[in-house]
């Protein structure tokens, strides 16, 4: 006796229809993958030959007064940098939206007598970094808080944490005289060189020591600050006159893509390192 024909058999052509169904289900996923790859390539996160790229120029905002050396590097990086300079006092409650238009923000008040920012600007910078923005802070820029009353500076706030939260890579502890180490009175002039500490970091790519042996050391104004918790020291300064050493470049990352680089000296003194930093952050 034979089994009833067709009782357990799949319909003729059922395998082909199942295959078509599976392929149709994969099409949206394939499209999403293609869009993702094109987007990553367009914005420069990855690079695939022959695929279109977005504008390779990055928008840089300098808050404060950059040094002549910094301006020279920025001017000579016109192949990928467009920059604007503004004073910290020109930012109001729309600062967060304004900052979002820039790829990199540089806070450099080291050449200005005013080293304060408003709480609104400080909060906007913190939000900018936490959303993936890139920030460079130079020396003791932004260590004071402007409370917004006719330019009044809050004398009880010194350092970065009260204004910017935990995003700044450097800390300004009190020294043995109970003076914050980032205040102007604690500045030290050092004849020294910058040495690479993180051997794999792109900022120091190809640079073990700056300036190299045989060249005169830099004359730098530095502060005896410390690396903040969760920060990484990329390079350090070693004096050639005394046995002292200082952090030179410190980095702190903010999830998911935010990065903050702290320079404890004028970045314009080392144009190769400064340009490497811009390339790294772009």
C-alpha cells in the first residue's frame, strides 16, 4: 500500500518561492548596509576608493586670541581647514547651536588678559563635546567663570570643572601654598623639549622629540597642572636647565566620539605637532 500522494510533500515550486521570499527580506538590509557604507565614506570615517567624498575642509572655531604660530599653522592648512576667530563674550544662550556648526573648537585665551567664560558658554562647550565635538584647550584658558553681571568674574571659581564639567583633560590642584596651579602667578618659563610618551598616538606620529637634538630648545610658558582622571598624557616637557618635567599634551575622550586635547604650551611653537592634532581631530 502506498502513502497518499502529496500528503507530506511540499507544493511544486515551494522551495523557489521560499528562496524568493528570503531574498526579498534581505533587500532592505542590503540597502541599509550600502547607505551606511556610503555615509561613512562621505563623512571621512572610512575611505573606499572611487566612492564620492564630502567636503574635505573642516570648520574650526577659535574662541579667544590664538598666537602668531597658531595662526600661521591654520593659515597654511587651508587645504583642509577654514577657521573663524571670536571672543568668548560674543556667545549668549544660543551658543550650543552655534558650536554645533564647527568640527573643531579651540579655546585659547592664553594671549588675552581675560581667561573667563560664562556658565552658558561652558555648558554649551560641555554639551558640544559630549555629542561628539572636538575641543582644544590651551594653557589656562577658561579657568575663570564669568557670572554675566557686567563682566564680573567669580573669584571663588578657579579651574575648569565648575564651568566645563569633567571634559577637560587637565586638573588645577592647589599647590603647597594653596594657590591653584593654573593661575597666572604659577606660570613657569622653561627652556626645554617636548618628548613623546604615547608612542602610538597620531599627534606624535614621526616625532620622538621636538625640537630634535642639535636645535635650540623651545622657550615655553607652562603650568604645573596634572592629568585629570581618565585622561592620557600624550607628550611631556622636560626642562634642559632643571630636573623638572611637565605634561605637554593630554587627551580625554567623551563617549561616543568627543575628544578634548589640552596643550600646556603654545601649540604654535611646534607646528608639526599642531597640524597633526588638527588632522587627528578632523
